[in-house]
C-alpha cells in the first residue's frame, strides 16, 4: 500500500484520537502504530523489549501483556499519559511450541497461548473499554489468525486460543455496540512480519535450504492465490479503516486479509 493510497482518505482522519497498540515494536503492530500515527492519532504502544532506535519512545510502555501485572502496567500508563483511549488494537499473539504432538503440549504451553492471545485482550478491554463506554464512543480491534478456523496439527493450542479470541471479540461487540463502542477482529494469513520471517528461517534451517526456497515451499503449502505473503502494512491499512468513522456501521465482524488463502466461504 503506497503512502499515496493511504493519504487519499486524509492524513488526519484520526486527529484528536488516542490509541493503544499492543505489540507495537515490530511486525504487524509496528505497521499499525505507524499508520495510526500517519492518520493523526496519538499512539501509545507496548512490548516486552524496547523499540529499535529511530522509533519515538515517549509513549512506549514495556510490559509482558500475557500477565495480569503487565496489563495493569500498560493500562495505567495509558490512563496516566493519555487519560484513556479511543482506539485499542490488541495485536500481540503467542504461538506456543510448534512441532510438539498435541498429547505432549504441556499446561505451560496451553497457559501461555491462552494468556497472551485471549486473557490479555479480555483484561485490557476490561481496563480500557469502560472509559469508551462512558464517553459513548470508541473502537477496538483484536488481531486473530486464519489458524482459528483452519486447524493445523502443529499449532492446535494457538488455533484454539485464536478461536476463543474471535468468539470473545464477537461477544464483546454485541455487548458494547449499543453503548457506542465498535469491536471487530482482523484475521491475517501468512504475513511477512518479523515473526513470519523467523518462521521461514526456521523452516529453511530444518530443510537445509535457503530462505527463498523455504518461503516458496511455504507459500505452495499454504496456497496463496495472490502469489505472495501479506505485508504488515496491508494489515495496518485494514485496521485503520476499521477504527475510522468510514467503518461506522461495521460491528462484530471478522475481516480476513490473507491474499485469498482461506479456501472456504
Ligand atoms: N505473521 C503472520 O503470518 C501472522 C498470521 C496470522 C496472525 N498473526 C497474528 O498477528 C499478530 C502479530 O504478529 P506478528 O507477525 O506481527 O508478530 P511479530 O513480528 O513477532 O511482532 C510481535 C510484537 O508483539 C510483541 N510481543 C510479543 N509477545 C509479547 C508479550 N507477551 N507481551 C508484550 N508484547 C509482546 C513483540 O515485542 P517483544 O517480543 O519485545 O515483546 C512485537 O512487538 C499476532 O497476534 C499473530 O498471532 C500473524
């Protein structure tokens, strides 16, 4: 997505809005931070480790969002620095331990994927959505995954956690829409984020091939009619549309951005 295309909708359509993006230092979350900022929003963001140099750090908060204490740290930061948020994007996800047979997936793995993919969203929403309800306006986006509806034997805990997140997201949408808050979910397919690149590198290492070969093989295995992975910026474009007034009647819907990978209707 070129800057020109994005700017067609006005660079300041989110001017005056306060946003929080979890997982905003890399990958899809970083692209969302950049795109919201370009749209005029004031954007706080979180991660466990500090952002690369060159990124504004004034509104960055360091915390593990998979813990109750981490969520409290992030929501307190947002209350202290911004007085609340109008836009909340929960981007962080956790994949658990791939290539472990399901009967060997431990409680720790299950707990991690549930904590990061589901409980973090529910805890953050509990902390920040009441402020939106009080003001009678706000928008929330939960980042899910195609794995939620396409079970992969190697990633069942992750897919199950994302399925729970999608279910939760739909439920919350129905509860708060009459109060002025819109909730939606965004479901990326294979996206060449930092996580996506690490995934390909791991496949290449296991197969003893180079990055490009492993990437081509992965795309063939997934089946991507578009012929390439999704770019983080393309997920961000969808998120910014959903939180903008252009999406004012879109509520409780799952939006897939996957280059056509999902084979079902
Ligand atoms: N990439 C894909 O192909 C793909 C496909 C479908 C869905 N998704 C979903 O898209 C979302 C973003 O994925 P991505 O590919 O952009 O990942 P990424 O490139 O690995 O970026 C993850 C971001 O989240 C932060 N993070 C990770 N664990 C955290 C934790 N416990 N607490 C706080 N921050 C944490 C990371 O920073 P720190 O490590 O410093 O904490 C980083 O900022 C996830 O929900 C993922 O499930 C991705």
